[in-house]
C-alpha cells in the first residue's frame, strides 16, 4: 500500500520540477517565442522519460506559455501586442475586484506578509535582478489578494501573470523611471490596503496596471 502511495507523489514532483524549470527559461527568454520544445530533447536534458516532459508541457500550455501544433509539437507561445494588451485588461478586471474584496478583510498577519513581499520586490529591483522581477512582483500582488478568499479568481490572476511575466520584465527594464514608478505605486497600494480601503486600493491598482500596459504597448508597437 505504501508503494502505491509514494510513486504518484514522486511522479508529480518530477513533472512540477520540469515545468518550473522550463517556465523560468521561457520567462527569462532563454527559450524565446516560437522556440520548438522537442520532448525527446527536453527528456535527455533533464535525464527523464518523455512522459513527465509531456505532462509538464501540458501544464505550461494551460498557463498560456506553450502551444501545441499538429506538425511542430510544443512551441513557446508568441503574443501579439493586441493580445498582451487584452491580458492586461483582464488583469485589471479580476485583480481590482480581488483587492477591493481583500483589503477590508486583511488582518495584521496579511499586512506583514504583504510588507515582506513588497520589501523583497523592492530589494530585487535595486539589484537589477531581472530574472526575479516578475516572480516577486506576483508574490506581492498575490499576498494582497489572498484574504478575498476567491480561489478561482486568484488562480486566473496567477495564470494571467504567468502570461505577462516576460513582458513585465521588459517593461521594467525600459528605464529606471519605470522601476521608480512601480515602487511608488506599490507602496501607495500597500498603504491603502493596510488602511482597509478597498476602493482606494482598487483605484490605485487600476492606475498601476494601466501605466504598465501603456508603457509596454508603446515600446512593442515601435519595434
């Protein structure tokens, strides 16, 4: 009985580990848009069979980072500017609702978790560690939204963030002004959140997302 219980846990761990490593490589552009992910090549690279690789790629497909084509197999997804803009618009709809609900419900422990995530993100911005910008940006946003108790909305918000992560890094890397603005907007949101003012926090979050979207769209459309 114990053998039956242990094997699935080990298998899921391998799948999740492969998915996480591939996700990091996609988000850092080590695996660029349009790159073909051959299952046998990935399996050899990570010294595993093709089965966990296939399942890991399906996870990434569900997150919008990979698409499957009938003749090419799995390919790193490519988003057009209009699609990226739509993702930001969806984020605005879902995340403003989450923070509006969460702020009045958040307690001291939630505030401490948010502050810790905020300080970690600020430190990583200063270090210019581009590889972790998107990750810590999401951890801060996630910490603010959790008290809303809206698991499905939070899951959707996370998927949207996975899809915009590589573009968040691009937007932040455009200039020091972008980083300074992001830090200031995060601090203002945090203060409204800790005051329990969901409406103000939602208003600030919306402005934050619009600023990020517009700066990124301007850059992408000039390329």
